[in-house]
């Protein structure tokens, strides 16, 4: 199956519709994909929505979940964050947390559970000096785009991923980024649902035009306040979120089918090949053709 964000999103939406038809409450399903000494990887699908009650849980180990589809709210300690595709949930051992879907139903994550000693060793080797996360979320950063695409591949095609390498890279990259991201307050509660609606609209059709003026108007906010609220909620600007969503979509296509690069670029929402090539190289450190050769599965 093609490792496309659209495929991941479609499967989540199907699961939500199915449980609604059956009149069942939302629930979380985790399927183990791989494990080794020090870590376990699960494909986690949640079908909960605004009418489902959230419960406080506790992280059993170091938790790192790469969000692949959907949106949800995450509370850990005194912080409250909105998780969107491309962002990463962070959890410390024995830390209590709560996840909720206050504005929309369904999400999907590739969730790693790391043994604390393993994670600490990797973090130290990667140059980290701090044990434990001081933030509950990493936004959809450029440094995480390549990992997000590989995570999508792993969920849809577990045999197509070198899991030991991915787990090691996730631990090293996340520990370094988390120690450099300042803790911040969440967005105004009244505006968060509007930002969630924007994220969902972009996620459904990243290739469509999403001008800031229209997004702000649909959110019933001025462009200035919309930009501030969106960035506070997701950690990136609307433009950055749209661009990275499109680039992840294109990267998945390049790794999974034989379509012409220009066709993939246009279908992903880019107006011309040169713009796509520049953005792709800036995001992934190589040209689209180089990426295809490096990630093409036999």
C-alpha cells in the first residue's frame, strides 16, 4: 500500500464512521509493529470524538508518538497542547496524561515506547544533557519531516522500514529538539476549535489553495489574530503547515509509485517544478529524484 498521508487519513475516517454506525463509543486500538531491546513501536488508531469522555492515564516509559493523521488535545502536568499531523507527543515515565478530541473525531499515531535507560543512552550519545522532556509536544518541524514520512511507510508497510534505525533516529532527533524548544502556553480555548477545523480542512486537501485571508475568515478571526492563534496552537504558521503537508504527500508518492516528478509536484499543490524542487531539497536535503532512488523499495 502506498505510504500516503491520504491513505492514513482515509483509514481513520473509515474507522470513525464504522464505530458510529455500530453505535459504539470511541476507543483506542494499538497494533504492535516491531520491537527490539529498548523499544516497542505501535500503530495506534483512536476513534474518539467530542462526545467521548477522556480518562487520565500514565506513561509507563518514555513515550514518543508521531502524529500521522487527525488532531487531538494532550494534557500532561500543567501543559495543554494541540497535536496535529507532523507533530510529536512526548511523555516521561510515570507522568500522568490525558488525551481528548474536543473538536473532531479520530487520529492515528506511530507510538514508540522506549526503555528509559535506552533513551537516556541515545540522548547522551546525540549530545543531550537533560534527562526527561520539559515540553509535551514538538510541532511539525522541518527536522521531523523525513521521520514522519518513514513513520507513515512503517504503519502502512511494516516490512518496508528498517525499524532499528528509525527507532534510534526518533530517539536521538526528538531528545535534541525537545531540549531546545521553549515551553509555551496554549492558545485561547475559544479559538482552538477553529484552528482544529482549519487543520482538518488542510489535511483533507493539502493541494487546494488555502489563502490566509480565507482561513481567517472561516475561523471568524482577523488574519492577525488567526496567524497568532494558529502558530500558538500548532507550533508553526499556516504556510509552514501547508507546505510541509504537501511535501510529505509528495515524498510518499515518490517512494511509492512511478509517477513523473512534475505530475507529483502539481498534484501535491505546487505551481511549478522549480518551486517544488527548491522546497523539497530544503525539507529533505536532496532532490526529489535522489529521494526516490534512496527510498525506492525493491
